[in-house]
C-alpha cells in the first residue's frame, strides 16, 4: 500500500440525482471540509426548480404553460411566466441566427414522429408535409407588454426540447452559486455545466463519447472550468424501421430527421441555453455552415465528430482536448 501525502485538504463530494425534463439530472457538489453549504437545502432548491421548469416549459405535459400556448394555436394569445416568454424569445433569436436550423416551432413534427415515445413511427409522407407546413417560427407573435405568445395557425406547436435542458442547467448554476457552492458538476441528461475548477491546480475533465459505441465510453476529454458543455447527436434517441434509422433531431424544411455530415456536435460556451440551442442547430447545419456560424460567435467553441473518426475542434480548444482512444484524430479548424 502506498500513502500519498497531500498538501491539499481532502476533496469531498455530495451528489444527488432526480428524474426531470424526461431525463436523469445529477448534481455533484465538491468541497473541502468544513462543509461551506447545506447540501440538503441545495438539493431541495435544485429539485424544486427542475419541477417548476418542467411544469412550465414541457411540451409533453398537458398542464404546462407551453401546452396552453399550443392548445390556443389559431385561437388566442396566452400570457405566460416571464421566464418562459424569455426562453421562447431567445429560441426565436436562435432560429434567426441559424437560418431556421434551430426551430422552436417544430412541435407539430416532433409530435408526429414521436421519437423516443411509444408512438414513434415513420409517418406517411402527406402527414409529414402537413406538419412541416405548421413550423414557420416567423409567424409566432410575441407581446412583451403582457408576456403573451400567439401561434396564429391551428395545429402549430412550440417545442423547447432543444434548449430547455441547457436553460435548466443555467438555472441550477445560479442556485448553486447563490447558496455558496463554488465547485460543482451539473448534468442534465448529458447537458453539462461545470462550476469552478476541479481543485486549485486542475481543471475539470469532461468526456466526449464515441457516438457509435454503445458502452458510452469517452474517446476525447476536454479540460474546462466554468463552462457549459452540450452534445447533440443522431445516436441519442432514434428508432429503426425496415433497416433505416430515424433520429430525433429534425429538419423542418424536409420534415425528416436532419441529414448531417456530422455524427455529433459538442458546443462549449459560457451558458447552457446557448450551447444547447447551438448544438442542435450545428448538427442540422452540418460542418461547413456551422463553421460559418461559429465565426460570428467568438466566445463559442466546438467539437465536431464525423463518421470517419475525425474530431474537428475550434482553435480555442487546441490545448484542452485529449484523445483517449487512438483511432480518433483531432484536426484544428481554421
Ligand atoms: P437531446 O434532447 O438529445 O439533448 P437536442 O438538444 O439536440 O438533443 O434536442 C433535441 C430535441 O429538440 C428533440 O427531442 C425535439 O424535442 C427538439 N428538436 C428536434 N429538432 C429540432 C430542431 N431542428 N430545432 C429545435 N428543436 C428541435
Ligand atoms: Mg440542444
């Protein structure tokens, strides 16, 4: 047995998981004794916030405020909580910025395909066309004076599944900071925020999975502090029918799962909501258009993995990415 004498005081961790927003949410808090916060109070505040976000923003709960907007499509505007109004506004901003690749008005198509739900199926071509016609986010009417939202055409539906987990991670980060937590990992179904550093000398190391390996093993690792880390890929949720694979990131312009030259996109940025929306958008846009988009967003970094074991990384990640599995190659994007 070897005893290592450590100059640093022992590092401790408390961790809790809850199921919310359709996924497992884990929050890990790190500290050196004595405990600088009350873990039970922190976890309770986190869990309450996740429940509220789900109650307000879920497209899969009939009683959510988002569903109230959807149910009133073609009829009347619905006044909603300012937080939901702001997230819808932000989502529409991303639809603008991404040339509609990120589309929060994609709900009718998401419901039709039902990917990840019991009714998942390859829909009939005319049903796909009809649902695609209900995804024009430019028609969504936002009224900031009473934070109301109006979908002008019956059948239109908002879906925040591409941004809500990032938003939730941001909200949890705020709670943790306000309660005295300095170092933490927040993981909302793979949408990750790290707070602080691992310790005085080391950054957090977050693994990026091989999209095609089912054991979930990491092939790359990114060294980060105070960052949001979000991966979108065609392997996360899908079904197979007649030997073809249909995944859950849809292209509203075709009505079908997005055909991308990338198998996964990881976005690293300062906040979770932006990183989440951009990860979904870049997957739809593919490598070339994503690069053009990222040129306009200097604070955002990315790792694009293609089907040939190449990981393209933005310049800002040059000294932060380690290859864990030899067949993977890294290429720095210009
Ligand atoms: P994950 O849910 O696996 O983290 P994403 O953040 O990429 O992945 O979000 C995918 C979810 O977003 C889908 O399940 C659906 O609810 C919604 N969605 C699908 N396609 C789009 C799109 N083009 N733009 C915005 N949201 C989308
Ligand atoms: Mg997303």
